């Protein structure tokens, strides 16, 4: 298998690069569900209370594997976060019998188990592994790529990957696509931030938006379908540092891998 270094960029949205056209195409894309999902909340699962601050929506329709894996107590959730105290979603998934791993570099100990199904790991998931030859990277040795963590934990599949990583999501998503790790994931629930390009995303504004759009189209090519989209109106209404396009700086998007039946 050949190693991919770059994602395939989609053609420009207009004959000449234009932020208006790119933004319009991208915002329409992230605001439009591609398939419908009838059962998205965890109310039917025991121990769940409606106190989540954000709609971390998962698809529990019978035609996808997640509900069956929850019932048979075989499901696994990976949650990527940065010092976020809202862990209601993780607790509810653990209460329903899922094996839950939360990765957060601000956790005090390297690994903490809480209850039967919930683990906290002092690890930050990144789009590259640290280089041990570089002294500065030694400080960040608790930073790893998701593929590396899966190998180390001996996990071949994740039923749900939830990520709220404050603008690192674009490069992490790119890494998951380039290394085919995304094919080991059943559902993705990502908070995406569009008030600035994101960590290590470069280029002028129209180039950035084309890159974001191309990343999400790559997910579609890998049979992921967007089934829920939430525009967070509690966050600043900013798009690439401007109040423009009636956009929020933050959206929560949920995809299901339709190959996982």
C-alpha cells in the first residue's frame, strides 16, 4: 500500500478562487445531513440524563452496528479532549456498558480507571508522533497519533470517536484519512472550529476553506455520511476572524461509517 502524504484537493468552487464561493459551498456542506438517522439520543439507554451541554449525537438506528454493539456490551468509545469538564456523554456511554477511553493531557496520572468501563489517559492525540531525537519533543512524549495508540492498546476498532480538540481537529482528521485509520472507526462526532484556519493549516482564506471542504469530501469517499449537524450559537459568530456568512465559529458534526453494518 502506497503511503499518502496529501489529501486530494477538490476543484475550486468557482472558475477563479473566491472566498465567497468556497465559504458558501463549505457552509452548505456542513449544514446539510446526507442521511437521516431516526434514533440519535441515548435516552433509551439506562443511566442517561439529559444534562449534556452539547449534542454529541450518535446514530442508534438498527441498520448500523453501534446499537447492536452497545447491547452486546462490545462497544468502544475514544474521546479526545483538552481539559473539558463536561464528560456527561462519556459517563452515559460507560453506563450503557461501553468501554470508554478519554484522552486528555491535563489528567493528573498517566492512566486512571473510574468504574468498570471508564479510563482516563494523560495523552494528547496529535497528527504526528514525537521525534525522540529532538529535545523539545521529549516534553511532549505524551503526544501520539491515534493509529499509534490503537496499536499500543491492541484495539483494532473504535465504535465512536468523539473529538473536541480546540482546532487540532483538521490536522488530526487529515492524519486519520491519510493513514486509513478512519476505516477502523464506526462513527465520528467532531467539534470543528472555523474562526481561524486551525493548527498548522496554512494558506489564504479561500485556500483554507477549500482544504476543509476537501477533507470532509475525503470522509464521504470513505463511505462516511453526515447525519447530524449542530451550529453552536453560544460561541462567537466568526468565520476566519470575520463576522461573515452568518457562520458560527463552532459546529458539532456527526458521521456514520456506512460500511459498518
